[in-house]
C-alpha cells in the first residue's frame, strides 16, 4: 500500500462534514498530486492508498474514512484529540 502525506485541500462551501473537503493533494517525487475526495475514499477502502497529515508539532496523524449518520462518507484525521490541525487546517490547494 502506498502512503502519501496530504499537504493541501480543496475546500467546498458545504457545512456538513462530508461536504467540507472536495479534494486533497500533496507533493511526492518532486511533483504535485491531487485527488477528488471520492477517489481517495475508494483508494483507502481498497487498501490501495493510505494518507496522513503532519501536525504542527511534527506528529503524523492518519487520515481515515468516516461516515455520517446518513451514510455519506468523508475524510477525517484520527484520533480526534481536539487538535485543530487536521484536514481543514491545511492550506487551500495552490
């Protein structure tokens, strides 16, 4: 399974958890990569890819698939320890 650090996100205007982040991306091998959230979710579920973010403290935190009560899937960091430097704290896609 390939593992990638997420460096930036593409935000949407949605308020619900599954609507807040529309895409993710980073830099790997010297070049940028980008994925729509639905593709990232599918890759995680197939165990093709794993993603993580680095907190400001330098600690690595895994990105996982979560699901709303209505069954909508979205990406989030784990564990949710109250640190605000998860996906939504990352910069907007360049």
